[in-house]
C-alpha cells in the first residue's frame, strides 16, 4: 500500500531513573521532542527506517539497562480497506420525522448507538489460538451527517503465506460492521444503506477524513453501488480471496460476500444473519436458555423490517427510486427463499 516507516523512539512522558537518563542522553537523537502524526504524544526519534528488523537490531545494540525505554512505532500500513457508507433517505427522514427538540434528542441517542458499537469494535481484542494477527487489524471510523466512513488496516509485517488469510479476515471484520449498520438503520429507522469499499490510502480520525481511498469509495458508492448494497472495488476480491471466504457456503447467495449480476462483489448482509444476529443496540441480560430464542427473534424482526421497507418503497412513484426497492426485493427473494438459509436462521 503506502510507504511504511518504523520509528525507534522514547516517549517523553516516561519517568526514568537518573542513571538510566544519563545513559539515554549518550545515545544520538535523530529528531528531538516531536509529535507523532495525529497524536498528543511527544517523543524523541532515534531511528527512522523502512525495515523493522533494522529497528530491532538498533535496540538490541543499546545498553541492556535502557533497552526497555525504546519502542518501535509503525506509521502507515501495508493493507487498508475503507468503507464509505451512505444512509439513503436520511434527509427526507429528518425533514418529516424530526420536528422538535425532543424528537431530535431521541434521534441522536438512537443514531449514536452506531458510534458506541464502533467504539466497542475498536477496543475489541481477540484471544483465539493461532490467530494473534487479528489484534493487528485496527479499526478507524468517522461520522459526518448521513455518512459513516469505516476503515480496517493491518498494523504489522505480513508474511507472504499469511497475506490472503489476513485479507480475508479484514474483509470479514469490515463486512460484519457494514452488515450491522445495514440492519440497525433498517430496524430502527426504516432506512436503507448504500456504499463502497476501496483499498487505497485513507487518513481517518474522529473529525478528519482525507485520502484517495475515501474519494474512490465515495465515487463507487454514487456511480456503481446504485442499489442498497455496499460494493467492493474490483481488485479487492481476487480468486484466492474468494476461495477463502466461500469455504463455508458454496452458494453465492449464502456467503457473507456475494457477486451481483454486474460482476461486483457486495456485502451479503442478509446472509450474515445466518450466524450473526443484529449487533447494534442495548444488550440486556438474557438467561442462557433464552439466548438462542432471543437471537432468532432479532433476526426475524430485521427481515420483516426489510420486507416492510420494500412494500413502502414500491409506493413511491419515482421510477429511479423504485428501482432501488426492486433490487432489494429481488435480493430478499434470492436469500430468504433458500432452504439452507431458513434452517440456519433457526439453528444457529
């Protein structure tokens, strides 16, 4: 992807023993008292390199008593996927449904549940045997009006044999988030979602969005996605990646990524209900023997909401708008009528 650099640094907020401080002062500094990008942390930089092993060797050659103060910081990533997610019908919903401060506050509280969910996902750590790399997949997000921008990037070195597996897991994690936003908007507001995913560089902070990845995803959302789906830039899903992500279901309509008739892959948010219930919203304490029952109810409720959205959409006289609901209706039929899907909704 972009240019990755590794910094050997010492955090300026660290408290040193006096004798250690004297030893550190003997080490030549490359850049003194500077800030890392989009950070409030001040550091001293001792080495800047494109080779992480060079940084490791540098620290190993220091006095053993002070090695603990020196850290390696990575700036940039080898792989990054950025999703630009637009909420369709948002402006009209605000115009018709938000007419006073009480309604505005209720809407904000509900809409903010998406941000709370993203915060939770960002802090999530995985303890899965032989899958430590999952903790190197970092999430970034921002929200502007009716648009969410969500990015996953891999913040470690990638061994060639692991590349496709890591890409598959990054796509899976991003797809779970996209599907969850789909379901939440449908069930809570009766709104549909459209978007796209790019593999190009994006810089995303809480209040700042920049980069070719965001621009590319935004362009794909408007020109290619068209319908209530989130499509992938064509170079993201290679044959090798597709083989990995379709191991569980060979049927195109049951995989978490599906190929549409125009050749674009999109997040198959309905199919993800087979194994993952709607993720956004308040979690209540549910007895163990009721968890499965509650999960099935949530899934069925979301499906019914989509069916209601289609029924309401067909009442709109605008042909261009109606085409979106025709696509959604066809999509519902392709997935919901599959016998395997129906069994999985009940059994998983």
